[in-house]
C-alpha cells in the first residue's frame, strides 16, 4: 500500500469512528429520554427539559422517536 492510500484509509477509519461515536451518543440520549418518560411519567418535552438537552439533541430525539 502506498503512502497516499494508507493516509486515505486512515482518514476513512477515523471518520467512521467519529460517525459511530455520534450515532451511539444519539442512541443513548434517546434511550435515556424514554426511561425518564417511563419511570418519572413525564411527557417528551418535560423529559427533555429534565435532561437539559440542547435544541439539536431535542430535534434528534424527536426524529428518532417519530420513526
């Protein structure tokens, strides 16, 4: 493998790790929100406020729960 191919492969691997971390973080937030709703009997908006989610995280949770 030449140096350029190796650099390209490393960049793709690194991008994949970052994407996986982001997806895992989002899935964790969705699961946590569901648990708060179930255990504390909160609505979706109340649970997200309780967890102090950012607007971006709130939008992501809503999209995940809508599907």
